[in-house]
C-alpha cells in the first residue's frame, strides 16, 4: 500500500468532485476532491451552489433529503462563530478516550462553507459533510474522515454522524478506486457515538444542537468541557420520523475524587449559562442536569 506522503498529497490536488446526481434514498455518494485553492476562488455565496470544495478529502454538498422525511426548515442564516462554538463541544470516543469530534484547525475551514450551505439549502435539501484531518496526530499520522448529515428540524440543527474516524485515504491512494461514503440516516442508527453538553441526543449517533446558539455566537465562548463519558442510548426504531430522546445510563465508573466533583460542578454551571442565555430550552437544561446529577 502506498503511504500518504508529500508526493502522494501533491498528486491529489488534481482530483475534482464528482458531479453525478444523488439518489434521494441512498444517503451514499462518491466524493473526489479538488484543491483548497479551488474552494477559495469560489468567492461570494452563489444561491445555486450545491458543492463546497474545502480540501483534497473535505467537502460539503447539498443533496435531496431522505425519502419520506418531512420538509426541512431551510434556508437558515447561521453565524459561523455560533456554529464553531456548538461544534467545538461535540465529542466522541476514540481508542478508549473521549476526544473532540473536530479539531480546531478543522473547524476553521468548515464553519464558513457550512454556514453558506445552510443559507442556500431548500426545504428538500440535506447537507452532507465529509471532513478529513489528522487531528493532532502529526504529519505522519493517518488522515481520517468524519461523515455527517445535517438539517434543521424542530428548531434544532440536527447532526447525524455515521463515521467519526473513517480510515480510507491510504486505500484510495493505493487502489485509485473512488470510495463511497455513508452520511447516516434518520431511520437507521449508525455505530458512531457523539455527545455535547449543549445538545440533546436523539440517538447515540444523532445530536440536536440548539439553533439559537448556532445563529448567534455567545459573547464569551465557553471553553470545551473536560472529557466526559458518552451516554449509551438504545437505537431508535427504523423509521424516518425523528426518534424520541433516549434515556441515558450512568457514566462509566470512575474515582469519585475532588477533581471529579469539580468537573461535574463546571458542567452544571455551563448548562445553566446556556439556558440563561437562551441557547438551550428549560426542558433541555433539566434533562442535561439530571444526567449530570445521576453520575454523582
């Protein structure tokens, strides 16, 4: 297998995004990417734009919403910094530890085109995201992809994550066979596990982010909380309609020392601030408060 080195990376700059139509029911598409320069030259938002090329293996695309899914609440004018603050809080388990889903550098490139995509999306569009990065593993680390489906419903920015760390780059370089990506489905639970102190889990792989917070950044951005064990939820039944919020279980056993209780106190303060600023509802605040208190 050919390793992902500087020569191989340079050879990827000529790749372009496939332009074929997407079947509404599939939720799977082939991505091939152009260079970051091509993305930067796109300029102002084009109301008819459907693709945003960000990197060799990073892009955002509008696709027909899933069959039988209700119309989305699109378009939406969201603030890039508000999106950044919400996505910074999303975490996922990686090799036995809980890590931020996105790295800081990754979000620097994603938030502007993601806000643009949601601003031109129609009620019949979902937003598909593939973001590939090393996320702190250094230049010799293997780039891994995140695949996600985003849409606004019920006053929330819903994010379904199918793959949190997909290893596909080296296989593509070695075979030159265009990979296929699954972006998750409303009616089919995936294996990814994500959580945020500012959002409600509809499923283990599905977060409902507060739309108000994404539309308007907080005056003082909250720092990312200490990594907390991700709640285990039961998969929703295979139906297109959004599943009700699943009950969570207590976090994994860990020493009840001073640091642990200080961490929980900071989480409680954080969700109270979000509620007071209107970023989450009273119901969401009470739900997260119960989850935190149940871990004590």
